[in-house]
C-alpha cells in the first residue's frame, strides 16, 4: 500500500503545532510517512515572533520518513495555503492526508486513513474521507457514507480534488438553481448555504465550504467515522475560524477502527438524520442563546 503524504498547515501557534506533531509521532505509520509542513508568513508585525517560534520548532521535527518544510514568503491565509498545498501534493502523489495545527490525532489515524484511501481509490462516488466525529451519537456505525465533507482530519484523491471549484458564487448559484439549499443545510438545521453566501460576500474565506459544496453538487459522498480519530484543540479563540465554547468536542478513539467495504455505495440516511438531529439540538435559537448566556457568565465574550 502506498502511504499518502501528510500535509500539516501551521501559522503562529507553537504550542498547538508541537501537540499536533507529538500526536502524529505516536501514530503507527508515522516513521513510514512523508510529512509536508506548510508554514504561512506573518499577517502583521505582531505575529512575527510567534511565526518565527513555530518555524524554529518545525525545523527540529524528525521521526517521519522525510520532512518537507514549505515556508511562505508572504501571508497566504489559511484558504489559499490549503488550496495551493493540496493541489500541489495531490497532483504529485495522487492522494493526500490533510491536517491543521490544532488537530490532535489518535494513534491509528494514519493507519485508518491510508487503508481507506487504498480501499476506495477506484470508487468514483467516494471523494473524501473524514476522521472526526463531533456528534458523539452512539447510533452511528464505525464508518458510513454521507453527502457532506468535514474539514478536521481529512483525505482525498486527485480524481476527486479535480472537482474542487474555488468560485463560491458559481456554487451558490447552482445550489439555488437546483433547489438544493435545504438538503445542503441538513434540512435547514445548519447554515451551510449562509456560510457559502458569506464567502462570496468576502465575509469569510472558507475553502472548506467550497469543497463541501463542490462534492455535494457532484453527488459525491464522504466516508465518515462514528468514533473520532481526531480531536480539535483550537476552540480556545486562537484559530482563524474557531471561537469559544465546547460545541464540537470529540473523544479520541484509541483503538484500531474497523474498516470494511460499504456496499452499496449510497448515502446512509440514518447517519444523515443523526446529523440533522445534532444540528437541530445545538443550532436552534434557544440553544445558541443558552450557550451565549453561559459563556458570558464565565467571562467568555467570543462568538
């Protein structure tokens, strides 16, 4: 089995980067895997010190088959950096595993991702693998297919990444023209369409919402996990898109996650309903109001 290269995107959070690397090094296939670390340049003079700290650290990283360091000479921002990095490496290797610096991996993360990439390499209806489960819904099977892409610990192939459309306006127009926004938003329970619209208005620069919409419109599925191999450590206000709260917490599954071929290759409607239920429970007006009150009482004034 050809092991996929690991892409790790870092910026100005040395503690997060160190924890991400430490967790990866505990993975069973780390020593056999190539690691590409993309370090973005400082956005402002205030970020220079922490960016330099991160760069000093990543030059000390070893324990992988090979470590490649790409230091941006100017600030790309997360979206441009990920789009450029994934495009470059997926074209070179045919497949890739993608992480950001605030993600902590379970010991069998690399094994699962590489096995899944190999198992479904020739299945055109599957274009994405997602290793994080934040729903903590016990009804979810170990693995399932869903028409949705998560961005925390994921992988893809060149055959699928070719469908990535960076033009958010075109994606939004097609979703609306085909009357798919309700389904795209998990029966109206989460505002993915709003997120995409805000991207077209310059109010966010999410690559992930465009990747999600790109595959959704092509009717391409994602292989997801019901036990999380990823924990997001970025909900401390330090990240580009992560605010306060504990809404997307996950428990790392520390054992090997069974991987068996799923047939037929169709969306698991029970799993989709589990996501609908999750978003209905956590994204309602009342749920948001209660969370905001609790955070305010604790002195956390983030969104």
